[in-house]
C-alpha cells in the first residue's frame, strides 16, 4: 500500500510539472496578438491595425484587421480570424482569388509578407485562403 501511495504522489508531481511546462510553452493570446499588432504597426503600407474580440471562448472568433494601401489599391481591409482551440491557435485570412487580366496570382494586400513576419517574430501561424 505504501508503494502505491508513493507512486501516486510521484505521478501527481510529474503531472503538475508537465502541466506547468505546457502552460509556459504556449504564449498567451494577449502576448501573441500584441506582437502581431506590433508587426502591423511597423509595416509601411498598413494603417489602423486593430484587434476585435478577446480571448477564445469557443463561440466568437476574435480577429485582427488592417487597412492596406499601395500604388494599386487604397484602404483594402484584410482580416485574419483566430482559428484553433485552447491548445493551438492560428489565424486565417480569406481573400478574393479573382485575377485581373495580366495577373499571375491574386493580390494578397501584404498578407503573405505579414504572415511570414508573424511566424518568425510572434511564433504564430497565419494562413491565407483565396476564394
């Protein structure tokens, strides 16, 4: 019986240690989105970066949006919506995939470059879906 109690105690300590490790391994929603907003604020063609909504509650999906302007477009709003669950989150933008004559790929309004910076600087994945 004493061996059983020691084993259960050791397992509970190991479980607490693993839970603490997992908790610290995943950055918080707030820290991640603040990093993402910081990246957007440093981009030359981006204006009004905004976080709408708060931490994931299972129903509402918070999102980050910004207005993109360059020589080809003015104030095109791009929205990255949070996806995933409590253990893993990523962001997804849905952009129009129609091509104008002469275009080889759809316009991404800076989203491809921004998603790459988020991955490197904020350690969060962002996908772009064109429809």
